[in-house]
C-alpha cells in the first residue's frame, strides 16, 4: 500500500472550469454486471481510480479479458471461474456484486464474507435474505460465503431497509430469472438507475414505480455498450471546494438532478449556485450560513457528502447540526478537523458544529474515502500548511483530485513517503 500524502497551502480562492469524471459506484456495479453475459461489453467514461483497478483485477483473475483504452473498458468474460480472489475482494466491499453473475454463469459463488469497515458494521443480511427468497442456498464456512443457485425463482421481496448494493444485487439476479420478481423498498440512487438502464440493454424488462420494481429477466442476457453517469459525489465535492475557498468554479458534465439536495444545501448556506447551459456554477459567498442536515437515501442529502459539508460548516457563521442516519460510524474526520481548529461535538449520530473564524493547517490522517475529501477541503481553506496523510483512501474514489484542484488554482502537491 503506498503512503502518499498531500501538502496543501490553504487560503487560495479556486477559479475555473473543471470536468466531472464518471461515477465510481456506477462503474463498479457495471463492471461486475458485464459478467452476466458471455459476450463483449463496452463501458465508457470509467474513472481511473484504485477501486476500479481492483475490480478489473478481480475480473482478470476470474478469467475475463479486459482491455482498457483511456476511460473505456472492453470486457470479454467468455469463460470465468466461480471463486473470487480473496485478497482483492477483501479490499473492496463492492465485490459482493460478483455474486449474481457467478450464480448465473456457474450456478455457484464463493466469496469471502465482507467484514465491517471504517464507516460502520455494514452487514449484508438484506442481500442474503433476497438471495434465499430467490432460491439460492447460502452457507458460511471459515469466513467464506458459499452460494448455490441451481434453481432460481421469481418472488416478491421487501427490503427491511433501503440498501444501494443490496438493491443492485437483487436487480442483477432477478434479471437472469424469467419469472416475475417484485422488489419493494428499493434504493433509487442514480447509480442504481444506471444499472437498471444497463440491465434493460442486456434484455431484462424492468419497470419502476416509486420504491417498487417489477423485473422479468432473461436467461441469455446480451452484452451492452454504455457510458457511465458522471460522479455526483465528485461534483458535490468540487462545488464545496468552490464555496469553502470563496471561489468561482464551473462544473462541466455533472447532472444537476443528481445533485438537487446538495445544491439546495449550498444555497441555504448562502452560496450562489447557478445552472446554465448544462453547467453548474458556484460562487463562494460570505458569510457561510449554518445548516441543519440529515443524511438520507436518495433523493435525500447523501452520506457521501457529509464529511465535505462538515468541513464547510466548520467556518460557517453560527451553529450547525449534522445527523448521520445511514452509517453508524461516519464521523472519524471530526477528530482530524479538531486538530485544524474546528469546534465540533459529537453525540451518537449527531454532530454539533460551532463555526470558527479560521481553520489552521495541521498534519491530519485520512480514515476513509469521503473523510479524506473533507480534510482536503478544510486544508484548502485553512491558514498555513496542511498535510493530508494516507491518501490511498482518497485514491480509491477520486480521479486525480489534486490535479483538478491544482488546475483551479489550489496550491496542492502529492508527495510519496519513503
Ligand atoms: N445495511 C444493512 N443490511 C444490508 C445492507 C445494508 O443493514 O444488507 C445497512 C448498512 O450497514 C448501512 C445502510 O444499510 O448502514 C446503507 O447501506 P447500503 O447498503 O445502502 O450501502 P452500500 O451499498 O454498502 C453504497 C455505496 C457507498 C454509499 C452507500 C450509501 C457503493 C459501492 N457504495 O454502499 O459509497 O455510501 O451506498 O449511499 O455503491 C463511497 O463511495 O464512499 C461509499 C461508501
């Protein structure tokens, strides 16, 4: 694992235009979905980042041929095995989405049981509950999940709680089953809808009504050609970068409807956001007004933007409240922000942020992907030098974030720790 860190000299207003990359979470789902067919699929707009590289390695290990040209991936999974590579799977929770293609293609799947991670326990009970309902036999042995699915069946299933990858897994598996499947209480994140588009291109019939989906699958799914949606979380992070540095940033390629709750929160914080000619403009304004935010499933305010908004609210005029309702342990950035002079009090799932006049540069540690993004944003605003350590977390999910920020005028460099 590399130990790169970022050196940020804060206090510069960002200015300029920047292109938003393809969505990490869409790409991961679609890379795994390509295994549902034996033919060659083409995925465009795939971001260059660590999680995507790991997903490609997993596919290659399984026997798929993967050709990468720029941001396009050609995937030919003519013959694949049923056992996922342990060391790679453990690096990435998203690899639970290997299960439906392996069940479809091989009738069985062996994957290591995902454990907790930096942001919470993250069980997969809902995935397994649906799989069992669809006729999959599930066993656990020595930390591995052994799944067998010789006779899959359509069913009616209601998720006890809304889950993004759980919904994706149910959509993928039911897309291979010719009987009708009714899924209720599904996640409607844009990345889920992107997967629905692809499954339809592959030949499944899927109709959505509110939080319910009717899926009529096909045994022989076709390969697909698809461009992944832009990354709404990268876009949101860049918008906050504009706001926190009192800058003027223009985003190209983002989809405003995917960012409604984020744009609305920025506007409530007195930041100017304009939508024009397919671009999103932000002008950072003083004072930043305090907010009361709650993370929710889409279309609510995304948990993946919580740390970035916390950085912004550290320098707001007054007291803000953030309630984290999706993950039970997603406040690890708080300790690091305190080292930069922030005033934050956490009780359970609630963080109370007392705005301060200034943040000060410090050495801080990334604890997870979005926490690192929050620290980078705080560093851009802080007086003095901030060192953000352990940025392999950041590299998992952002495509050359420091290069994009640099292009906008930030003073930010990557160093490799020896
Ligand atoms: N949950 C259960 N049981 C389940 C599944 C989920 O209790 O079977 C709980 C989780 O523990 C969590 C909540 O339900 O408390 C929501 O989890 P969800 O399953 O929706 O999350 P996920 O699918 O594991 C995806 C994204 C995350 C993003 C969340 C929420 C991918 C690969 N990951 O995770 O992205 O935070 O949805 O929107 O799509 C990130 O990009 O930084 C990231 C963590």
